[in-house]
C-alpha cells in the first residue's frame, strides 16, 4: 500500500514535470516566433521604416522674438519702448499628470491672477490632453513674479505644474498721447503702421531668433539656437518738453473753445511745428485732437471731431461726434473716423496758407530783382486784376504802402503789385524754389503730394498770380511752409526737415549719425536779412498784425495768416502765424495753424497768435534764450503767475492769460494813419462790438478797419480744389 | 554530518535566478531613462522624473522580495483565501472615491498618496489562491471534467470585475491565462486542454472573421477597431494603427545593431509614453535586433530557471512557481506580440523593464515567492514525502 502510494506519487511527480517541460517548450516556441517576427520586420521593412522615421521628423522650431528698438527724444527720454511681457499658458496634460497637482495649481493661479477658476476647471475636464491654452495675455514681469516665485520653490510647492510663461514683446508708450502723431504705432505683431514707427520700421525691427532641431550626417537629431537680433533704437530731434508745452496749449485752446459756438472741439484741427532754423530739426510737431498711443482705438478721443459718414465723406453741415451718436456708429464708420484722428495734420493735410506767404512773395521779388524793396504802392482797398476786383483786407484802403509796410500790415494790394512786377513765370519758379508743390521728404509716412495744388507756368493767369501773392489759390502743407520759411530767415539755406538724428544699437553704440541735410539755397543772405526785418516789423512794428504773438521780454519776427476757405462765404477760415525767435539771431521757427476755430466770427489771427505767444513764453527760456526787452510790472506779474502755474500744476489758474489784455500790452492797438481811418466813425454794434459799415452793412473791426468775414468777397476766380485737405477724406 | 551538509545545500539561495532578475531590472531602468528623459524634461523639467519614481518602486520591491524569499512559502497558504477576497475588494474599490482616473481609464487606487493598480494585486492573489485551491482538490480530482471546470470557474468573477470595472480586458485575460497554465501543469490529462485550445482558436477566428465582415457598418467599439488596425495598420495610420505603426517603424529602423543607446528618434514624441507598453520597440530601435533578441534570451533563461525551481518543490511550491512564470511569460509574449503586430494592440507592460510602479513591486514580490520555493522547496518536498511515509 505504502509502496503503491509512493509509486503513485512518483508517477504524479513525473507527469507534473512532463507537463512543466511541455509548457516551457511551448513558451520557448512562442519566444522563437517573436524573435523570428522581429527578424522578418528588420529584414523586409528595415529600409522603408528607416526612411519613414526620418521623413516624419518634424524639425520643430520655436521663434525667439526680437526686441523692437526704442524711440527716444533728443534728450534721451523714452517715447516708445518694447517691454517683455508674458502669456500665461496652461498645459493640461502636464497638470493632470499627477492628481495632487490640480488643486494646488488652481489655488496658486487664483491667488496671483485675476482668473475665473471655475472656467479653467471646466476647460481642464473637457480638454485633458490640451497642451497649449492661453489663460492670460501680456502680463508684465511684476504681475507674474509672485506666481513664479511659488512655482520655482519646488521644495514647498512641488505640485504647481502645467503652467508656463511664453515670452513676447509689447510696445509701450510711456508718455501716452505725447507726440502721438509723430511716433505712430505698430500692429500687435510689431510692424509699424503710422508715424516714425512706420517710416523707421526697418531700423527698429530686429531679426527673430530661432530654436530648431535638424538631422546631422549621422541622422542624429541636433538642436540649435540662433539668438534674436534686437532692433536698433532711434534718437529723434523731438524735445519732449517742448512737445509737451506745445500740446498743453493746444489742449488749453481746445478746452477754451470746445462747444463754444457749436457743438464740437475747439477747432477742427490745430497744428504746431517748432523747428530749428539752422538744421531742419523738428523740435515739436503737435496736432489736436491727439490720441493715446497705448489705447489707439479708444473712441473717447473722437468726441468733438466732425463726423465722417460711413462712406468716408463729410456731408455739410457736418455734425460733431458725441457720446450718443458714437453708439450708433458702425465699425466701418468708427474706423473711418479713427483714421482721421490718427492722420498727421501737420504733414498730411493741405490748405491755403494765406498771408504767411507774403514774406515769400517779397523775397521772390527782391531776389529776382523785380523790386528793390524801396517801392511804394497806393492801396485803395482793392485792385482790378483781369476781370476781377480783388479787395484788400481793409476795403477802405491802406493809403501809401511801402514793401516793408505791406508785410507789416499784411496789405494784399501791395503784394499783388509786387507779384505783378515779378511776373507769372518767375513767380512760379520761385514757388518751386521754395519747394511748394514738392514734398519736403520729411522722414515720416503720409506726407501729402501737392504737385497738383500749385500753379505751373501754363495754367497760372494774372488773377491766380494776384491771389497767390497773398497765399490764396494754392495749397500747402504745414511742413512745407515752415521748412521754406526757415530758409527765408536763415540766409537762404533750405534744410530737409527731419525727425531722427541718430540710430543707436541695442547695446548703446552709435550706428549712424544723421547730419542735417542742406538741399539748396533759396535766396541770398542779403534778401534774407531784408525779409527778416520785415517779419520783425510785422510783430513789433507800430502797425504790425502779429503783436499778440510776441512773448514778454523777447523780440520775435513773424507773419499772421487768415485764409478764407472754399466756399468763399466768409464763414470758415484757416488762421495761422509763422514766426521765428529771437529776432536778431533766429534759432527756432514756429508755425501754428488753427483750422476753423469754434467761434462765431473766425476771422482773427489772434486764435493762432495767442497759442504762439503762450508756447514761446515757456519754450524760449527753456532753450536758454535770454530776454532782451525790459518787462513792465504787469508783465512780470503775469510771468510770475505762469511760473507758479507751471511749477505747481495743482493750482490751476484758468485766467493766467487774462491780465495782459486788461493792462494794455504790447499787442495793443497801433495808431493808424488818420487819412484812411474812415471806419473810426462807423457806429459800433452793441451785440458784437464790431463797427458797422453804413454803406455795406458789413462788420468792420473798429481798430484795424478790417472787414470781418474776408477780404475778397467779390472775387470769383478759379481755385484749385484742395487735395487731402481739411475737408478731405481720411487715408 | 552529512545530513547537515545536505541541509545547507538545500537552503541555498538561487543566485542565478536573482542575477537574471537584477539584470532585467537594471536594464529596464537604463531603458526607462533613455526612453523617457525627453518627454520627462519636456513635461516636468526633470529628465529623470520617470527614472526616480521607478527606482523607488524597484527598491521597495527588492526589499519585499528579500523578506519573502526568506520566509518558508507554506506560511502563505493560510492567507490564500484572504488574498483571493482582498483581490476582489481592491478591484471593487476602484469605484469608490479612492479610485484615480488617468488617460481616460479608471484603473488605479490612491493609497496613502501612492497609486496602486489592483489588477497587479489580483494577479498575485490568484496565483496564491489557485495554488492552494488545486492542492486542496488534489491532482486526481482535477483530472475529471468536474474538477477541470471547477478550477476554471473560480477566477471568472475576478476576471469579470477586472474587465468591467477597470476596463482592462488584457489583465483579465492574463489572470485567466495564469489559472489555465497552473491547471495545465497540475492536471494529469491532455484531452481537455487540446479540446479547449481548438475551441478557443475557432472562437477567436470567428470573432476576427465577423469583425472584418461587418467593418463597413460602424459603431463597433474600440476593441473591434483595434482588430482591424491590427490586420492593416497602415490603413489606420492616423487612428488606432498609429501606435502600432510607429512601433514597427522603430523596430524596423533599428537594423541589426540599432542606432545606439539613447539615439532613438521615435521616442521624441512619436511614441507617446513609450516607457510603458512600447518600450520594447525603442529597445529594438536603439539596440537593434541584437539587443531585442538578447532580452528574449534573458526571459528564456528566466523561464528555464523557473522550471528547475518548480521541479524540486512540492505541489504547492511548483504551482506557485508555475503561476509566477505564467504571469511573466504571458505578459512578455503579449507585449512583444503587440509591438511586432502579431496580436492586436492592447496595453500590457513588459515585466521588469516597462515603467510602472505597481507592476514591478508586485512582480518582485512574486519573485520573492519563487526564491523562497527555490530555497526551501526541496527540503519541504522531502519532509512531506517523509510525513506521507
């Protein structure tokens, strides 16, 4: 029994071992099959698969953004700069890799960022394999610093995962709206769209870097990084202090006259250019309205502008944009109006310059030898030219007018007589010499073409010649007038106007200095001296029209301009003043244009000269140009008050300019020759304060005798239509 | 004196088995680092992320292995039923809040901050339980159809819940496969197995045939699609066949000696999480056919050692070893079968080499049992013989 048992057990054991061997055998066969399959794959498809592996490699590359160059003012103040910003990216896959990651990460996000955590939670559960989801865009380093500190502290916060920061550059304009039209702006991907950002786009742009993988000779994947090359910076000729002063007085003007006569801003356009006379450097170029460069699409800046229709035209009478009609505007129309806002009035808009052209007419006469400067003309208040009768600004006549007095009192008749002496062909030639009709090639985008807006030898007739002599009938841009004017007073040197004087590498080394570019000699120094003297008399002379432009303590030269707009209905005017300072050694030129001020009677250059005076009062001392004239006590008090206001902006005094009017300043009424003072006897209209001509019923300035509402109402000559002008459509 | 010497001989530790296991483990760690460093540094900023976590699990497993290897394995027989019950409970716990969902599958348990795959516990549990159960029934009864069926029915509930609750059909198949192999070795008969094998093959062929023929009609479920992708991976290159095809590219492009350790291109994003199921294809790519076959040889050597250990022991010890061997062998065959597209794609790890904490820890516990059988098996067999006498 025992033996049988043992035998049975042995038999069992034998069977068991047999089965075990069979099992192992089967397993070995299976392994063999696997090995054979491996061999077959390698043998049959090896080459094909090897190619396939190489073919499907994505040489994934990431772009390393470059930093766009900065825009600096002439003193190194930053006007535009690119800042590194960070996009917060959520990598759901990495976040969900460990279950413990979710809550700490969400808690950290909640603590440091303004995020809707529930939305993120929903996103994560819906997209568990997402690897790139932008949570927040364009945060500054300070904004992410807190979270980063938590994230990098792996010891205490091992579970904050799946969040990383993508670097990018954002264009930032530290001074907001300062010099907005000059600086311009970029697209979100850093391509310049307007202003210097566009015209110097290639200088400011760098080259993006790249990080990429490639297969080397041994078919191994290698990674290479090509660093980004940052863009160069530009140093402009703009002085941001002068620019700020100019903009301040434009703003003040707007505040003063906003909604004054009708709804809307203080004037349809106001422009200021301040230029160095001897270099062509633009120190300031300001327009109103302006806009915030950091928020260019903010429609608040549009309020007060004359509305453009959806098709880009302006139906007259135009309406001002206000908060209500802004809401009803479609996107296209808003864009249209924004384009008009961004437009640089000082270089892109053309207008009839008016009497500021008179010094040019005189200069052309003297330079061409057509007049000597000693001529005297008889002003009867009008002149018959061709089939038309053209009136002077004083229709009762200025009497005997010398060339110099013609500039001083802005006599149209004298100028027409000078132009007649010059002759049509020579006059056209001189317009070319002064660059009217040609671009100045200032280094900004968007300068208007004016070739079709001036007369040439074939289409200038005698009436056109006559009106051109006092700045009507042809169109110019502001930059054309001031650039030519600089040559008129600096001895005839015509410099190309410019805004950039230096290009600097990212490390601060100078890449290029841009020197002033003398283009041509417009007139001789001798002629220049004469014209300069005439311009000084226009400001300080007894009968000068530009008294009100003169800042206390300085003598400046200049010329006012009052140009009537088409239609010649004596309602719409472009008022201007062009001047230089100091009178004996001109350093800067200033040109202010007020396009249709928001007043009932626009016909007064005072709207422009006031701005000039205010700006120069601050700018001349800033430029270390010393006062040459003694101040009266009233003037000193006014200046002290201004100083107080500048030094303590909180104590805002709105009436800082009032005292000079009351105290009878230099800009006070000059005594006029008695023999033509017929208007002195006209009755004064109680409502307006103007005298009324009993013969015509027109308003007359009781002091100067100038008819309110234009100087040549009976003229019906052809005028070339303005292009890109004030009433024109936006680009 | 001679008795003492004999005793010492019997209680020798099986160092060759231990060496093979350690070799596979070290090789696996090197490969995990090679395969996962790219993805780990991209996702976690730490190239050794996967390596570190695997090292931890391996260390824990080795300690447990040494401890278990020095405990006489009959000790565990008392816990067989308990292990069986625990296996079921753990799988069911996946449904509780303790369960963790990853990659759209709920297969893990969160135990004191570490994740645990209950299917791995279930494999160990079923080996222990079935070894004990078969011993209780006795080899004679197993030979009968009733015994045969009884043994086969025992693991079915566990297989079913593993399949349904953790949606892990492959683990269910492995559990059933382990039981089948143990039963095969224990049973004195062949007839049942031949019949079962033929029936099984016919069923598989019919299923494949049906899937091919109804492929036109949609809504087949992802398993059917896998079968179709298996038959023609290129046709499903962007879908179900993507992983398989990329694995084949990896193997094929490796050539005979491979591209060199660390030089795989397929791991750079084409075989996502290649450190898990697809590690063998990267081994083939980097070390070539040579390295791949060397690994297969190592597994053969391991099976060979298992056979020796199993032969010397008593029935319980033998069945334990057969169970562990079955577990490893089935996983190796399925894993390599998948990457070489011999069988449809299913997620099974390569023992000792693939990344996976639960898997390596429990495998090492099983190796601990085998080492215990190697150490004490002969002695216990002799004692039982003497007792029987």
